[in-house]
């Protein structure tokens, strides 16, 4: 087999070096640009020192760079194949009977291995660093009691008394409570029971502790309480996770987060979509390699290489945009998360293989 031959090992090294080289270049650019932007923001924070800004940039870079893996496979595959073609190494390989499908086996293997390493090792590390970055950024830049996005927080909970919808202006800095809370309580049959407005709500195991609460119901006069307790099945870890974006949850922790979030009665669509997207990443990288191969196997002496390269870059971007659009449809609940995550990668792989079949076998 070509994969275990000397030429196969040589191709494997070339593809791995090209893809990882492109990824490292993008990683450095992302980290540098993010550092410059954070330094600009540091002027508004008296505690944002240069060492802390460097630390924050290093924490943020891996999670942002994780989105570059498909482009690294595309550009790295194109660079490796064009280099081999320019040096006539592919011409020699074809002359001894090696087909395009055979010398693309090392590229596909490298794509699968990089994809697996990215989800099994790189992603958990990047997610942990992103959580640390969020905490550090909140300490340096965010205002107390406000979310980073500036949007209200909405939650739904179940308890022995029924269900409740919770709206809050923001999370407390330590992550165990909410500020400026409005709670709408419903009984087991879905009938409205009461509304509770509170200055803050701190979650303990089995109950919320509301401070400066005002309870309004249809049957009684409004009542004010300095402290008011409300039963809940939510746990502090679950609430903190509900504020955590899916890309800040590692691959290995995702099934547990999904299961606990379902138990609490919260929406798990975003987490399920993220989990399936991670599992589909190796196939997406293979699709990018096939797209790169479909535009990079033309001999230089035939000309038209530049046009093909531009077409390959455009095709790669179209596939990436289709992936993002599919994920948006999946996160909104319009498309099943499994379909939204796997369809672009599967279709991209089939189209890339079809283009190679047409080019190589007519």
C-alpha cells in the first residue's frame, strides 16, 4: 500500500507540515491582532496591565483559532499539492502508475488524524482556556452584574411547585446568582400563579434566595420581603453552565453538560449542535482536502493554475459559509442538530470526490 511505502510516508510528512504550518501562521496572526485590540481596550481599565493582557490574549487565541482548521486543511492541501506538482513529483508518481486517489490517501489520513486530535485534545484545552479568558476578561473589563453581551438572561426551571420562567439583567460576578430578576411562576397545569421581582437571586442547592423581593399575584395584595425562598431543581453548576457558550465546553464534558441541562428543563440545542459539529470535523477536513485536490492537480506547464487556485479558495469559502448557515439553522431549531452538523461535511466530501472523478477518470 502507498501509505506504508517510502513515498507514502514522504507525502504524509509534506501534507502534515503544510497543514500545520498554515494553522500555526493563522494562530500567530489571530493572537497578535487580538492582543492589539485588547491593548486598545486596556486604556479604559485601570487594572489591565500588559502581562494580564498578554495572558488574556493567550487564553483567547486557541478557541478563536479552532475555527481555522477547515481553512488550514484547504490551504495546506493546496500548497502541498501545488508544490509537488511544480517540482514534477506528481508527474513522476503518475508515470509509475500511482493514481490521484492513491497519493491523496496520505492527505486524507493527515486530515482525519488532525481532525481527531483537534476534537479529542485541542478542543478540551481550548475550552478550558476560554473559560479562564471569560473570567479574566470579566474582571478586567466588564461591569459588575452585567453580561458581556449586554442582553437579558432568560431561563426556565422546574420544581415541586410547577414551572417558572426567569428573566435577569445579568449574572453576578461570582456566577452563582442573578441581578434584577423577574420570575413568573406557573402551577403544574400551566396556570399563572405569581410574579416575583427581586434585586438579586442567589442559587443554593434546592432553592433560590431572593433579596428585596416583591411578590405579585392575582389573589392577594403585593407583598414585599427582605428575603424570599423559591424551590428549584437547578444546581449552581447547571446555572453556570447555562451562561457558558457551547464553544467553552470541551468535547469530553459535552455529554454530561447536555444530560444535566436536559434534567434541569433547559434547552440543549446549542450544545447538541456543537457536539455533533465537533464529531463531524474530521469529515469536514477531508472534504476540504478533496476540494484542494480538485483544483491543485493540474500540471504547471498546462497553465491556468492561478484561476484554478482562486476557484478552489472560493469553493472552500462557499463550503465554510454553508457549514455556518447550516449551524445557524440547527441552533434555531429549524433543522435537526445532527443533520445540520453532518450535512455540509458529507455533501462537501461527495462534491469533492465527484469533481476528482470527473477530472481524473472523465
